[in-house]
C-alpha cells in the first residue's frame, strides 16, 4: 500500500504539501487527471486527483464544494499543477483555505514535474509492491506445501501460517469442536470463530462472510470441518489463504477417509449386538472391543429421506456412538442418555424419532425394538418419544382425537362434575390416590391424610354416583383412564 505521504516523500517528484496534512495516511490506489469541476461520476476512490484548476472558480465556497465532492467520492488527495503556461504559478489562497477546512491533502506539482511523472511513479510503485507481495505469497505457499506432508500436518500448517501472517485461523470439526488454532489467538476470538460456521449465512454455504470472519466449509453434502480465517487480511495473506484452506481441507478429508475402516468395524459390531439372544459375555466382549464399557446403552432411531448423510452427521457429532443405516432410518447407540438425547434433538428436526430404554449390551436389541416401535407415535405427535416416558397411558391417549378422548372422560366422570366444586375436587383427588394405591385403604388414607373410613365412604359414594363397581377390574380401569384422559387433554 502507498499513501499520500509516500508520494509526497519521494524526492524525485518535488511535490509540496500546502494544506490537509491530517490525511497523509490515505491510501493511493491510482493517479488520475481531470479538469472537471464535478468529477464524482468518474472516480472510484483512492485516486490522487491532478488538476491545473483551469475551470475551477477560485472562490472559497466553490473550492469547498469541489473538495467536498472529491472527498465524498473517496479521493486520496488533490495535486495542483503550477508553472509557465498554466493558470497558476502558485497555489490560490481560496483553494488552500478550502482544503484546510475540508481536511483534504492538497499538494502542488512544480513546473519541472509533469503529471505523467506522478502517474508513472504511482503505478510503478504499486506494481512493485504487488510483485513483492506475490513473491512473498509464493514463498509462504512453498512453506505451507512443504509442511503439509509432515507427521502432524494441521499443527504444522497453522504454525507456518502464524509465522507468515497475523491473520488468525481456527479449524473446527463438523460439530464445531476446535481442532486447532493459530498460536496466540485470544480465547474470545477462538470462541467467536467456532460459532461462525453455524450462523444462518454460513449454514449450507461452501464459503461465507460472518462478521469479522471468512468461513470455509470442508465437505460436500456433509460438513466434515470448517476453516475460519480473520477477514482483515493483507494482500499477501489473502493470496496465500486459498492454499492454506486447500491444504487444511485435504488433511481433514484424509483423516475422514482413514477413519472409514474403524467406522465400518463399529457398524459391524453394532449389527452383532442387535441380534436377538446375544450372550452376555460375548456382547460385553464385543462392546469392549470398540471402547464401550458403560453398563447400559440406549438406542435411538431416526427416520430420514437421506439416511446415509444423516448417519454421517450423527457419527461426526456424537463421540463414541455406534451408528448404522437400516432402510430409511438411522440407528444410534450410546451410553450417555443426555448426549444421545441432545444429538437426536439436533438432527431429528421435522423427523420421526424414538429412543429406547437403557439396556445392557446383550439386550441392545430390546432397546432398538422399542425405539423403532415409537416411530409412528413420534410421527403423529410431532416430537421425539422415549420408551422411558413415565405417563405411557397419557401418551397413548394423546394419539386419539381430542374430542373423542375428552368425550369419553366427560361421560365417565359426568356424575362428579355436577357436584359442588369443593366436593367434586375432594372426590376426584380421593379416587386418584386410591387407584394409585391399587385400591389399598391404608396407603391411600396415608397419602391423603385421612382416616381409612373416610376414604372408604368417599369411594363408595363415587361408585354409587358413577354406577361403577370398584371391585371390578374393568370398571376401575374406566375410571383410571378417564382421570388420565383429563390429565392428558385438560379443558
């Protein structure tokens, strides 16, 4: 980069500053000659704009309007040509005053320095810098390529990049876990970079700008990893960043391919564990062979139109999981219920999913069967369903049409609904606790804090009101279902 100060400092040009010294650090990207009094439409920003002031009215208001327009267009500075045969032999005071007011660098070009000399110097200097930047970038690329074949290419690549550039680089896996980061990158910056790939602008995009970061996704259909670079790069760093990203992507892809035999082996173990009637010793031996030592595991089943892609996402997201594709479903086994539930929730959006009960390795087929049987229920309810849900009756009742279920409950409990609200509440509470105690008088009385005779009297009253014989299993089940229906579908 060259600045107005660099142009001014070159002794071969003999330029002088007459006003606007506060803008000498402005970048000069080109040199341009124009005698237009309104040049905005012909400027792109960064120009050192040269003029002899032929058409410019030399009054402070006119000069100020001219310089404000130039500044708004991004001009780096103004250079006024002086000399014989030109309108001015010295800088007009009106232009100097206006440049001071607007704080635009105003240079004067002496008679012995033609405008073409300034133009040539600017473009040759820029070209020289670009050539040096390119040579530096090529040297950085050579160093990056040399370390890409080392025993630990990812740390070596980031170490080489840190020596060549101040731009931070953070590499994450497909789940956002940090694999590596350039040395001395602040923890806050690493955390921001880790979250950047999951910004809406970056999701499903091969490349995206998110805040102060460039996010490069590794992997076609399923993200295997992310390379996150600081967006504020020098020209040299930007020229080398594409090579860095490519080499990191190759390393991530290589790791993924090298892990494929292990994934295949774990899938085969999973299939053996899912066979009914597995012997306990053999099942535990198989599980231990792939690092599974927990006493119990749960199986989750997720329906998917693209089961292979979903299986890969789950496998990358959940460490230590057993994953396999079965038809149009993905089956996952894991020993941490919390981690399994979180992964299923993250990947089952809009999909039917069931989670079986915790089982020892030899009974993994039972957990899998439970999870599969819950898929239709999950599809109807629109949420993940687990076999360990305590209110199984409520779950089944929720599958029916609400008006039908509510109508059944109302029909059974109608004789109680017409009582005084306080009386009704006492009877319903007594019925609920008595049924929970399986019709035992003393446990029900203890729960309610009543005498057993009071409980007996209330139950007999309920039987008379509802016409149910509470020593009959069917009648008791109807009352129990009616209470559960009310709980599942409250008014």
